[in-house]
C-alpha cells in the first residue's frame, strides 16, 4: 500500500511540474522545493542544538500554529526552530518570519525525500498543524523515534480513516505520539478506531486572535478613508465573493468598501477593479502619493494590494465579509474579525469550521449565497447596536490551547 501511495505522490509531483508551465503558484512551489535541501544542508549540517520542526500547509495553518511557535521560542531559546510550508501562499508571505531559524518548502512526500529530510534535520520534535497527513514523513519520523504531534486538528466522519477501506491510513497514525484536537467529535472518532492518546485542547487560533486584539496598531490611511461612514471589510476574498459583493455596491451609498483579496497578483487586481462599478484606489498608491493628494475620503472603494495586516484592519469594520465560502477549501479565518465584536457574513461552504457553526448559533454570523441575501443581511446586521451575544466572551472562553499543548509536550 505504501508503494501505491508513493506512486501517487510521484504522479502529483509530475503534474505540478507540468502545471508550473501555466501557473505562477505552481512555479513558485517547484522552484522553492528545488532550493529546500540546499537551504537545509547549509543550516543543519553542523548544527549541534536540538531542533523542533513545525509544518503548516499554508498561511491559515501557520496563523493557527503561530502561538505555539512563539511560546515555544520564549520557553526554549536554545532550540532551533524549522518551519516548513507546502503552499506558496504560506511560504511566500512568511518566509522572513523572525521567530523561526530556518523556513523552507516541504519537499514532496516521496520515500527518498522523507528519509533524507529527517536524516539531515534530525528533529527531536515534529509538530503538524491542523491536518496534513504525509505518510512517508510520518514513517521516517517513527523510524528515527522522533516525538510527533498534531495540534488544533479536526477529524470528520467523511475522512477515509473512518471508512472500511481506511485500514492502511489508520496504521500510519500510530507514528503520532499525541493528538491535540479541537472538539469532542474528533476525540470520539479517534477513539472509535482505537486511539486514546488524545487531548481536547481547542483551537490555538483563539490564542492568536486574542493577542492581535491586545497589540492592535493604527492605520491612518484607513481612518481617513472611512471618515464618518460605515465600513465593510471584505477579507481574503476570491473572485466569486467579489462578483457577489460588487453587484451590490451601488445599493450602499452610505458605506465604504475595503477589499483585501486573497490573491494580490496584478491580473487579479485588475479583474477586481473592472468588477467595481465606481472609481476605486489601491492602498499602495495612497502610501506612495499621500492621503491628501489623492483625496481618498472622496472614494467609496479601496483595494488593499499588500499582505500581512488584514487581521488588524477588522478593527475599523462595522461589518465584515470573509471570503472563501464559494471555494472548495471553505472560508478563511473568521475569528480575526469576530474578536473585534463585529457582525460577520460568509459564503455557503463553512461546514468544516467549528467556529462558523458556533458564531452562527450565537447570532454573530450568517452564511449567504446570493447578492440579494448579502444586501438584506448587511443592512439588517449593521443596524444592530450590539451583537445578540457577547462574542468577546466566546473568544475568551476558548483561549488557552497553546498552554495545554506545550505543557503536555513538555
């Protein structure tokens, strides 16, 4: 079965190289992986300090694991921290992250890559954030007796671990010393297939957004742009989200719209600008030319064409729309907006996200599918003087996962 799995990985790697001829994202992945072993060799060849390896699939998983990384750094400054990403949307944004000593793309999960990777890095601890089950890496970690953990993980009945044909994947999970899961359902599912090395720690993202709230910064450009009008922040939007919202902009004469797209390449930015039915400006242009010269308070729409500070911008929002709900992967991080106590809207694909269900139940969030629903819910929710339930209390009650994880590992 391992041979069949490895063949699948080889085929996936081959397809990615073909796709790289057309896709910038795939090119970044292939080029980045080509550099990984050289960087690892340079950094770890003569290393004598203990190593902890964190793996995040993409930016969302990184933000989820960030509190664990940073608290571990504070508690163990003598350790080296290796951070790997699989997706360019994670690596390219966080490749200069100061709390990690070495940051690389994770090479494709072939038996040779996994063996050479573990032999070169020699980690004492490996932590996989949320879920990415790379079975050759797990096998190599188990053979070298590396302590391996999964944190902030969610298991669902639809996963093949819990199907009649999931025997081989289930066996691979034996390489994991401990699972830190987000909810009771995940624990029950793991117990149903014979695992007891489980702790319901919750979601480390609550720790992260709590830290964001305590360390928020001011953005004078956004303050001037908003003025005395209502502000709707569209965070991590994809094209389907943008089409839905742009069709409704004219119905909100007393609102300002701040788009923060998931992809900020020039082609996508131009598509978004064509969708917007009125003059818009880019954040970078304001930084270059100044607020006064562009008279930004006269514009109704601004596009943030930079990365890294979306979570801070929600502080100015009267309502937020979180993108991704029309995509296969589902919605992006809604907790970054929720921590500021604002109403939240998102698309229909949210089923995999426990916090979305919780916030809907609290009356703080709503899933919408059409432009008409967007208009109705935006006007209805932004008129509320306060949310039906104290979202801040909800977030505070959910913090503490990082402490549970690090205490157990220690």
